[in-house]
C-alpha cells in the first residue's frame, strides 16, 4: 500500500470516528434567529487584523524555499490532492478539539486549518481578496457571511 493510500485511510478513519460525536452536537445557526443588517463598518476588510495575517501568509508563500521553509516547500510541491487532504485533516482536528472543550486546541488547530486553506487558495489561483469579496456579498444579501442556501430542486 502506498504512503498516500495509507494516509487516505488514516484520515478517513479519523473522520468516521468523530462523526458520531459531531452528529450529537446541537449547533446554532444564523438561520435560528432573525437576520440583522450588517453595517458598512463591519464589512470593512481593514477592520480585522486576521485578514492582514492571511494576506501576509499568502504573499509569503511566493517566497518559500526548501532551505528556509522545508515543510511548506514540500507541501507546495505535492499538489492539490495532498493540500486538500491536509485541509480535511485539520478541519476534523478543529472539530475534535471543540468537542473536547479544549479552547487552546481549537486555536492551534484553527491556525493550522487557515494555513492549509491559504496554501490551497494559492495553488488554485484564488486570492484572499476574492474570498473577502464573496463574504461581503453574502453579508449584504443574507445579513451574515454564512453558507449560501441550497437552491430548490425543480
């Protein structure tokens, strides 16, 4: 069995083990309460330092070298499949830390998740500003930058 197939099995196994825990959660949604309009100040991308950090990480990926950032250089060479696997793995780890009520673990794993998300954006040619634009449009339409509702089937 190749290392990639073994990794796929491990990630799948991890996700399945946590599925029962995730299903038992009673998660709140923005749909649970009335929507309130978002002000222009709240939509201002410069109002959040987190956006700056993501922009800085995105730009730094162009400067990665194997001798200075070996793990990132290796990930960038592996391609979208590996990047996607790492993103799924980190998302599940965030969820598991949350289920275990470990705030510090959620913070650490969330940082890993954002890192892998930005790496995948770069590989796909998506810029952070494109994502922020989409989120602002959703906030204008829905009152919050939540997931778009599913379209009714005809």
